[in-house]
C-alpha cells in the first residue's frame, strides 16, 4: 500500500520508523536507566514511579507494584533482541531486581502480576535462560493462580484495598469481579504450565478465558470491562461500567485486551474458539477505527463531544491483529496486517514524538474516560510505547515473543 498522505509504502514507513526507534530508545535507555517510568512530567522527561502518585502504597509509603511497571523492562528486552546491545539487557535486569520485592507477599500484587513478570522475568528467562528469572516467573504464576475462584471459574481482578477505587465503577463486592484485562495476564499461566509440565496452571487459564468468552464478549464483538459474580457461589450478578464511558459501552483498551488476549490463548492452546473470538473482537475494532481515521476513541460508544482518543488502545490492537495474522492463511493475514499498518501509521502521524531529548514515543494515551482533572487524558503512557515497539519489531521480524 502507498499512503496517500505521506506518499510512501508501508515498507518504507516501517524502515524509517525503525531507524528513528533505534535512536530514541538508545537515548531513553541511557537517560532513564533502572528508573521505572509511567508518564512524562512537564519537561517531557520520565520520573521514577515512586516519585509519582502511581507509586504510592495504601499506607502512604512508596512501592513498585503498579500494574504498568513491567512495560519498561519489556521494551528493553525487545530492543536487546533487535540490536544485541548489552546496555538494554543490563538495564532490564536491574528493573527486574527492583520488582522482586513484590513476590514476597501475595497482598502486594493482583491479577496484573502477568504484566509485571511476563515482560521482565519471563522475557529474561526466554532470552538468556537465567534461572533466577525463571524462579520469579513461576512465583508470579503461583500468585496469579491463587486468585482463581473455583465456583465462578475466573481469576479475581483486584484486592480488597482497591475497593475504594472501584466505587467509581458503581461499587459492590469486588471479591467477585473479573475484568477483560486479565486475558493479557493469563499467558503467564500458560508459560508456567509449559515450563513445569503441570497442567493446573493451564486449566486455570483456559477456564478463565472460557468464562470471559461467555460473560465479557458480546455477540457483536464489543466487550464489557468488568463482570461481577457472587464470590461464594460464582453466580453471575452484573457488568459494571468500568473505565469506559458507561455500563454497556465499549472501552477501547478493553477491546484491545480482548483482541490480543484471545489470540494469545489460541496460540497457547490451539482452541479454535479462542481464535474466532479474537477475530470477532478485532472486526468490531476495525469497523470502528475505519470510520475515525484509524484512531481509537477512548470508548467506541462515547458521545461525539468531547472527542477523546487513546493511542494505547491502538497500539495494543495492532499487536493483536498481527498475532491473529500469524495464525491464518495468507489472504486473511494480509487483511489483518494491513489494518495494523493503518492504525500504526495514523497514530505515528498524530501522536509520535521522535525527539531523542524527550522521553516517550507516543502521546495520546488515556487511562480512563471519566478523568476528573485531565491528568490521565491524552498523555504519554508507557504501555503505549511498549506495544508500538512490539508491533514495529514484529513487522521487521526482530521481536522477542514475551507473552
């Protein structure tokens, strides 16, 4: 395809973007080091997570347990795979060692332990064979599996101390809540099962994915964010609104978790129903982005005004489309790959910042729709960069599989 705006082919755009990525990430790695970034400050620079509101613990102290803290080492491992530059490896290991403290108490992590340790410890082990990294990954998998509700056949999302935060979603007994995000965490269980030959991890992951198919994904391919069950009986109760516009709407990053998450479950299990669900959710995303210049709204069912985007949803969706493309025939693969290119190029044009003197590649990330002070609306967010880098390296044939 030749882009009508820029006048260059996908391959030309990809090659040029990769060269800019090499410069930008080298500068960031040197500057950021083993600090753990989330978003940039007013000067366009990252601060360590412990110096931000997202690094505050319930008791008022600092901690490194925020769910996004695996994405920086994940980016570093991707760049190490692509370049062989030892600085990336050493820095990634340094961040992983900081995260180790989270494995000392089950109360310090929630279902996002997959995001934390797939992209740090498991990536390290897959690339280097480091046995200490393997230990961390397996401990993380054990913590994740401990959140499994036997009657409801789902993994509980959030711990008790997050009940106050959940009030903005309608409140209720969060002991019985599952959320679509966990589809991206259960690959930690697939990996643990493959690594140990212990089927219990895989069975938990499959059961959770089947429950998500039934209660999270709607017939049109849109998704709920949250589903509430009775924590004792496992009975379905409700689907609170979550981080999108309202109950029954379609939060775009949740959609991206579904596209990529179900495709990954297919990769790990061979269950064709998971691939079909990934396609169903992908087609919903594609049809919505095709009418919005390939840019994702924060919620695909949000009001026309104010216009709010979330570039992080776009980046993750693109990776999910590329994952689907790797499992289908050539004609289908071309369709999904072309859609991924359109998304990536549109976001590059609107949101990218390639200045190596500033941190973050992509702006335009929105954490949730109802942001009271605007500090989490259309800003650089670290996982947007992770998925952008993964997508670029996938297309270049240089990516490390981290899921």
